C-alpha cells in the first residue's frame, strides 16, 4: 500500500499549498488551533480541486516543515547577519508569517514567485 508519504512535492504542489495557506480564513483557523486535522483536510480538498492528490497528513507535514525551515533560517540569519543558506519559497512563507497587508488582488505578496509558474488561484480561494 503506497500512501505516497515519501513522494516529493513538486514546486507547483508547494506553490498551491502556500497559496491555500495564504487564504485569510485558513490562516485564522490555523492561528489558535492545536487539533487541526479538519483544517488540513480542507487544504487537501482544495488541493484535490486543483488536481493535486495529497492527504491531510502530507499537507500538515509539508506545512510544518516549511514553517520549521523558515524559522531556522530566521534564527541563523539573526546570528550570522548575512544569509548563508537559501530556502525555496522563503519569500512566500515570509509573506504569510509576517502577515503582509493585502494587495489589490487580495494577496499581499504579488511580486513574489508565488503567483508565477502557476495558474492564478487567488479568485478560487475567495
């Protein structure tokens, strides 16, 4: 039984996950939640609508890993001053975690690579 648990996420899959994560409603639900299975089931459903087959556990793990890597880089950069390592999707995750004000399209990080290379999903998440 191959659950795909070890299957790598493509850039488009990660962008789609980040795009859904950037949704104000999803952010509000995640904010104080400790039991968040339902939230990640919703994220998995939204990914499925985009043709991405990931279960809620895979979504939660990827979300946690992105946050962990981002925070580890932040700490490292505080101590070293200049970033020695780069993280894929750093700008997008930074934008969400620093809660950028919303831009005209509803997404505060329009210049980021989040929207490049994928279809524009911002209308879909409203």
